[in-house]
């Protein structure tokens, strides 16, 4: 009782991730599997760690790829830093801030949430007030909220968190590789990401990094980490110089991430950030020409995750289904309270290319017109093209 | 600061996993990534679940692939079944039984270990005595101990565990796809496996299955599962009919597992088990001709994991390194107390082929002769060939 071979189609992935994958990354994924203690693989791990440090903007030795997806990276950071009864402050302005709080509670933390409406960001003052009131061991915040497209400034918040002698834990799932994530400069103590966003690698690994203060806290633990699989104390023996067996690493996924990081660094981080910004401006201009508005505070919109209000009269599911079935384009729907209210349009990594932006704008226009939505006369693609011509 | 592209060599993987990967599986891995809620991917998930049920020998609806490696599968089963203070009985006769106990303790269980020497198996009587004394909520045992090559009979043990009203949790990491794993027939309540053993897929996913009694226990939980990432209550909404977003599944790894399962079922389970048994007999005959002995009880030796005593005078590390560097063959060293005492020779999935057995025997003979080890005059490959000629 077997099935025919699966033949997944080529999609244009313009949702909240996974993003487009470079053909070299797919080729790397299919390279011959070697053993997890093979000297060849150990060298790949070394290089991968070195490239990850560069992208994270850190010299942290404990920078590695967790053998799970972004949420496993979140859980790794939380369960290794939290001991039962620890106070944790979570800044919640979207689904992923809420998830961090949930993960911390399950790890036994006494969690205090501060909240901002979806699409807004936190001010340093708000965080200062909370850390001084709560005196948390850890303060968690999301750099790039995938559910809202909000881009959280971090420098001042890092300062107030450290003034209160708290550790700063940052969700960089969607930001890493798309906007600067300067772990050392900002004083971030622990951060996690995913491979399927701006690194343009298939999902399956979670880059994480831990600074010296975070390692100190782990070294002083009196309880074992509740997860054996994600225990950094054990993982350090495999990803550190010992290279002692812990679990069998996802070999081929690590090949793919190695190749994806090579492409990121070959492009250059500054150039990559500029490319994300450019295509965001073009997309925004094109959407504006169609009368489509962003859902969040325009001052804090991420370039790679564009959360826009669904135009009145448009059928959410039908538009997304038409985009997928007729044009092969995937965009994301709203998450949580944003369900049915927004579309999330990703411009992550390889997806951030002008041909993708122009095709998407044309396709969306056609879908909306077909639903009888009246659009402004201005051409969306012409508006986007103006941005490209000016760049 | 990038690096040259990684170019992993073709190895012959004859260790304790990963095993050889069929080219079709590597091709599937490199198919275009689609979204985790794409209808195409949802169909792949459905088919994958259906094929996994077949290989596990179960009709359990809750049969799926956890987004992590085999140890994440172990942790998934344990943390979903265990609540703080629950009594768990772990049968420890190798590294992986010990790991299960460790994972259960971290999940808050009150763990009782019963032990057998490495390489031995448990009798139903031993387990009966323990379950009646401990009255555990869960009894965990390893079907195929990857650290020793011991093959644990399960039918009678399942009976005594259920008589004591305990749930039977079985580690099938190395057995699945290589020897029969009859979940329903044996009454196994929960089982986990890995992809990189007898399924011959790269590492990165962990097949798991939960029977009705296990689901009931989960439904009656009063504490949240300590892991959010591995919470079956949440995962059921994604792998069940709701298909609600939980985390971004490792899309391409699921393609690969889909293809690997297709190959398993196209070959036929009985034929596959017979193939593993045949090549095991040939390897055993060849090793015997060289005077090499198995480390465990000969009555309970697994076909796919051959743990043999390192011949006196042979340098463990040097032989393994020569096999790897000169012949491209990986075998495994000993784990835990077996380190330096045994080699672990895998015949898992695609690795179980006569050309691999014959090449390995010749290569090992050469390595040992080069170290000045005196070997019996009989030819190892001739002894293996006799088995093939008789089959």
C-alpha cells in the first residue's frame, strides 16, 4: 500500500516563511549523507558556526544550529535559561511573543507579560518600568514579529534590561539575514532564529547563540534542563571542541544551512539588508497604488514581512487560493486575532527580487479585480517600477 | 568571510546510523520547498502518515513524524505521557534505555530502573516482578538497543505490563523497517523511531505512534506538557484533520521520508526483513571466519546492528580511521561502557546489500592484517559467499 512519488510544484513563496530557496541550497541538501562524527561533517559544523557568528554579529563560541525548527530554537533558549520559579518578563505584541511566554511557563517560570497591541512595538520606558517592577531573571522580546510585521528597536531596551540585571533574550526568527541583528553590539544575551526565513534555507534547523552572561547562568543551574534533547550543557559537548556524540544531527539540513550561509556572506550583509529594504519599498509603493494599507505602525514596519489589511469586500481565502492555484504564489493569512483581517506578504531572502514583486502585484491585482473589487486607476507595477528606477 | 562550498564525499555508511540513502530519497529531499499549509504538502503528510502506520503495524490515527531526530521522538513520547510525580519503570540494558530514564526524570517522573548487562535482554519474569512492585504508569523498553545490538522480545513483556495496568512505551529507533515492529499486535501503547536507520532516510525526523490508551492518558493530563514544541495535544491539530498551524514543519525532510517509506513498502516489509536477516548471516559468517565474535547474547542479536568484540591487539581508532580514509567505510565505535571494546557494524536499510558486506569484510581484513593481527586462514568473503550461494 504505497503511493506514487510526490512531485511538489515550484511555488513562489511570498508568505511568512518558508521563503524561496536558492538552487545551490537544494543541491547541497541532496549531497551524500555522511556520519555525524565524520571529520568532513565536523569541519562543516565548524564553518557553519563561524558563518552563523558573522550573521548574528557575535563572537559567542556557543553559536550553533539546534536540530529542530525555529520554535525549537525558542524552546532551547528558554528551557536552558529558566529554572522553576524564575521570574521571566515577556513583551507580547504578537503571536510569537505570546508563544515565548507560554514556553517559559511550561518550563516552570513565573511569567509576567507586558502587552502592546498587535502591530505596535515597545518603548524602552515601558520595558524599564516593567523590569524594575518585576526584577526578572530574563526579559524576552521579539525583534521581528512574524505575525504583525512589527520591527522592534532594541538598543535602549537592551540598556534598561541590563541596568535591571536581567538577561535579554531575543526572537530573531524573521530578522536574521534580512535586517541587522547585532548580538554583541546590542548586548543580546541569547537569541534564536529559523532557517526558512531570510536565510532562505528549508525549515528544519534553528540557529541560536548564547553570550557569556547566559552561559554563566546555565553553569550555575541547580536543576537539570527539563529537555534532554535541547540541553545546551550536553549540546556544548557536540558543538564544542569535544565533538562528543549527543544525538544524530540532521546531516543534510546542516549541508543546506552551510550553503545558505555561504550565499548570505557572499552577497554581503549590508547589501542583503539593502536589497530587502529596496524590494519592500517597491512592494509598498505598488500596494499603495492599489489602495492597500499596512496593518501596523508605519514607523516600525519590517521590510521582509508585510502585513497588510485585506481590502474591503475581498474574500481572504479565495484570494489566497487563487494566488496559489493560478499563479503558484503563496502568501500568508493572519494569525491569531489578525485572522481574516490581514495578509502577510513575505520578502525574505531569495524572495526579495524585483521579478517576484512585480509578478505578485500583477497577480494580486487580477485576483481582486476578478472579485469585483474596485481598484484605483494607478498601476501597481508602474508604482513599484518607479522605486526600482530611482534606486 | 565565507567558505568554499562543502563537498561531502560518498561514504559507505556501515555504522549505527545514518545508513546508506537511496538516490531517489536524496532527489526527493531536493524537490522544491512548498509551504507547510500548502494543499500539496498536506497530501504528502496524509500519505506519509498512512505509510508510517503500515510500517509500524498499526491503525493508530496519531502516527506522525516529529520535527527532530530520534531522540526528539523519545522525548515526545516521554513528556506527553509523563506528569510530574508519575512512576515510570525503565528497562536499561544499554545507552538508550538509560537515556529514556534520564528523559523521564527530567520530565518530573519518579523513575525506577531495572538493569541487565549490556548485550543481554529482559525476561518477562523480570519485568513482571518489577511492574508489580513499582506499579508504574509507564514501562519503557528498547526494542533494538543501538548501543549493544540486543533484540528484545516484546510479546510476553507487553502482556505483563498490561496486566499491571501500565502503558508500554517502546524505543523502535533501530528496529523500524528492519525487523517486524507490530505495534497493534503487540499492544504497544507508544513507540518512537528515527529516519536514519532502517528507513534509510537522512536524520532529521522521528516517526512516533500513540495508541488509544496513550491518548486517553494525555487527554486526562492535569499539567501542561513541559515542552511546547513536542506537545502532542498541539501537534494533533496540525497532523490531525484540522491542519492548524503549530510550527513550520521541515518540509523537505518530510519529502525524503515520504520517498523512503515508498521504497520500503514497494520492497515489501517481509522481503525487507528477510533481506536484513540474510546479510546479517553473511556478515556473521565472514566475521566468524576472521575469528571475530559478537559481544552480546547470540540468541538475541539484531540483524541490522552487529556489535562485535574488537580483536585483541587491534587499535580501535586506527582501524576505524583506516576504514574511513582508505575505503570510505564508516563503522561505529562502542558507546558508554562498550567504548574501545566493540565495533558496531550496521546493516540498515539500503546498507544491507551483498556488495557492501563483501567489500567491508575485505577492507576489515586488510586493516587488521596491516596492524599485524594474525587471522585464521579461512577467507572471510568466501564464508560470506557461502551464505549467499545457499540463500
